[in-house]
């Protein structure tokens, strides 16, 4: 009886040991599997974080570029506004200088040269438009020049907006020569603007 009990105990011990070993093996395999899954998840999380950081960096860069572009555009518009203001100031100064120039004999000589150039290349009767306040000096000088060149000129009033100079129109209304100071200034707008822009650019580089 005792011998049988020992055999049963030995058998049970063998079965228990086998099951224990199997259980340990299963646990080891499960641990290995879980370890692999954990590593995969870690790698996945790292990849997602790197992707997220990369997107954030790209977004920040894009926003930075957008902000920089906006600032540059704002600066460009401010410069244009400043140039426009200075350009208008320049034109006012030029007009004021012309007012001083109109009081000189050089002004009359200049307008006479303009008229002479026209009358040497055109023929007929003309209407001469000059400012009312310049009829006595400039107007008479131009009429005398025209008569001396064999042309009949009839004097008329030039609108104040033309600033000075003269407009010569054929009596038959077929052609008009605009030699007013207003036209002279307008014809030089681009050159004045380019000179001002160059000057401002030079100052900006010097600063």
C-alpha cells in the first residue's frame, strides 16, 4: 500500500512538474510576444511623434514665411506711400520754382525758342493761349516773334491749371501744340519719380 502511494506521489510530482514547465514555457513565450508588441508600439509612438514634430516644424516655418511675406509687403507699401508723398512734395517744389522762373527773361527766351521751333515747321494762322497775367510780357513777346516769322497769331486766355508756358492751336482746329508748364512737368513725371526712387534707395543702403 505504501509502495503504491509513493508511485502515485511520484506520478503526481512528474505531472505537476511537466505542467509547471509547460506553464513556464507559455509564460516565457507570452512575455516574449508582449515584449515584441511593446517594442512595436514604442516604435509606432516614436514615429508618430517625429511625424507630428515635423508637421509642427513645417507649419511653424510656413507661418513664419507668411508672416515675413506680410511684413515685407507692409514695408513695401509703406515705402511706396512715403515715395508718393515725397514725390508730391517734389512736384510742388518744382511748380514753385517755375513760378520764380516765370518772372525772369530766361523764361520768355525759353518759350520763344519753343514757339520758333514750331513755326519753322508749320504754317498757317494760329491761336496762342497764354495765362492772363502773362499776356503783357510773354504773350506780346510771342506775338511779335510770330509776326516776325510771317505768321498771324491771335492771343487767347490759357486756363490757370496749365501753370504757364503756352498752347498753340491752328485756327482750323486741325492741330494743337501743348507747350504748357503743366505738360512739361507731366512729361517728366517718370524721370522725376525714378530720380526720387534712386535717391531714396541710396539713402536706405547708406543707412
